[in-house]
C-alpha cells in the first residue's frame, strides 16, 4: 500500500516507527562450515526416504482418490 506524504512524494506504508527511506539492516550471514559431514548425512537421509517402499495402505488410499 502506498500514499503521498506532505511533500507529495509517494511512499510505501511501513511499520509504526520505521521510516521507509532508511535502509533496513540485513542480518549477518553465517559462514558455511568447511566440513561436508552434514551435507553427506542429509543426502543419505534423503536417499533413504526416496528408496523406501510405499506402504500398501497408502497405495490403497491413493487408488481411491484417483
């Protein structure tokens, strides 16, 4: 939502107490770890989930929907 201020400039509606002309400071970014163990563990967990069989009850429910 936007509006014109007393000088006639169009401004976006901002939160109370927050000026829209001032830049919002960004959060500092975290450095990535140099150890790839977490990435490998996540990939392995994902691959296990992908390789799991679908339970027959779920296949039955999906068959009833389609």
